[in-house]
């Protein structure tokens, strides 16, 4: 039996290692119905297998997702910011295929996974062109069930859109303050909240590749066994 104790409001949080649209649309991760039409669309797209993430961005365990970019920011700007953490393999700002304008986010791939982890830990307050950046790890190939934002999933978002997504570095899932519907979450295959939560003062977990098959022979292994992004 999973037991949950009352959480302290606003202080404790968690991140899961599996993506579910219902959970991402819920501030505490225990909603069992879609919060908005985007969540409904994400579920439908997942069932149809209608998406493939923004191409292949190399090694997901060596790649950072960088968002909230200024329209003035170019690849070279990001390279100069992140190369101090280690050698870079690729820097790519995602652009509109028609206009060529920045879509406000990029992927930064390092030569070494250890460099990505160093940059992740050090990048909570980076500013480029007067815009504070959101730096998180790339979810594609790391988080089971990941659904891109353009298909109704993703993380983050703006309050005015009415389609916020929780579970990332900037908006982790808050520890539930109401009873957790354990059986209903299990029925819907939504990850359960952990029995212990992270403190707001501690940093988010960093994903690591799963152990080799020989080490997983008798157990189910997945990155971020620690409660999540």
C-alpha cells in the first residue's frame, strides 16, 4: 500500500520519469481527467502515434533544451555561453521552416555527458540579450512517453494560454495536498507521486542512461528512479 503524508504547502515537489498528458496538465500530478483541450489532443496524438520529436538531436544524455530565447539570439551566442562548461558537438536554434525566424528555443549538445551535467547545474540564472533563459535537459529519448508541445504535450507554457504543463525544471509537480486517487492513477497508467518529495531548496535530478541489460536482468530500470522533465 502506498501511504502519503500531508505536504507542506508550496515547499515540496517532485518530477516523474514517465510522461503522461493528464499529469503534465495538473499542478500536483494527480488529475485523472484532461485539464484542457491541448491535453485531449496530446492523448489522441499519442494513441495514433502521430508524432516524432523535432528530429534527432544526437545523444539525449548530453543535450540541453534551452528556451525563452530572444529573437536576436543566434547559435554563436549560445555557443559562447555554454562552451565554458565543455566542448560542444552541436548548437541549434529551432527556426520556423517558412520564415526562418527563431521559435524561441534551442538544443545544445555536448561532446561529453559529464559536461552537460555541469552546465545543467550551473545554468539556473543565465541571461542572454536581457532574457533569462530556461535551461533543462532534453526529454526526447530520456523520458518514457514524451509528447512534444506542438502535439499538446510538452512542459512549461504561459499562464495566459490556459495550457500550462508541469513536471519540468521551472514548474515541477507540487506535492499533493489532497487524497491521492491511487487506483484510478494506476488504471490510467499515470505515475504515482513518490512517498517522499524534494525540498524546494534542492536542485532537480539529472537523468542518467539506464544500466546495461545485464544489470537490469532482474529489475526494471529507468533513468531518474528518484522521483522525474
